[in-house]
C-alpha cells in the first residue's frame, strides 16, 4: 500500500512547486506538482489522492496478473469496471438522444438507468 509524504515546497517567480514522495516501503516515487494559476484549496490533496488511488490499484492489478498463456475468461472485471462501462454506455446513449437521433425512452436506456441507480456507490462519483 502506497503512502505519500510532502517533501518540500517552493513559491518562486509566481510558481508553486510541491515535491511529493510516494512509497510502499520498498520503492519511492517522486512527483513534482506545479501550479501557476489559482487552485481550489483541495488541489494538492486531490492530486495526491488520485495518484495514491492509481498506484494502489496498479499494485493490486499487478498481483492479479498470472504469467503464462492468456485466457480471457480468467480475467474478472471489478464491480467498478462494470459500473464504469455501463455508465459510459448510458452517457453515450443519452448524448445521442439529446441530439435527437433516438428517443430517450428506449429500453436499453431505461435498463441502464435502472441498473446504474440500483448499483451506485459513493466511491463511483468520480466516474462522472
């Protein structure tokens, strides 16, 4: 599990530079985050949270990869991946409907909307 440490910060010439070190105990990864424009107060927290989420999910995926002959049925999609795919399909259908090419009461749209509503989790909010 990766964690983050803010190692240094400088503000010079109108540029805020923050050095963050991500580590899992065995490996250190250094990122330099820079801003030259107004940022939300959560800017750095959001960057660090996103990077930690990415690093930790990649670490989990790495553990699940089996070396050897590939068999597609061995790959199990996570609930989040399934939700993302259905949300993407729903968004595309609704875009087409808003442009007037199809009606928004098509069964596939209604089924996707119902499924997305029934399976929504707060941690999926960033999918949208």
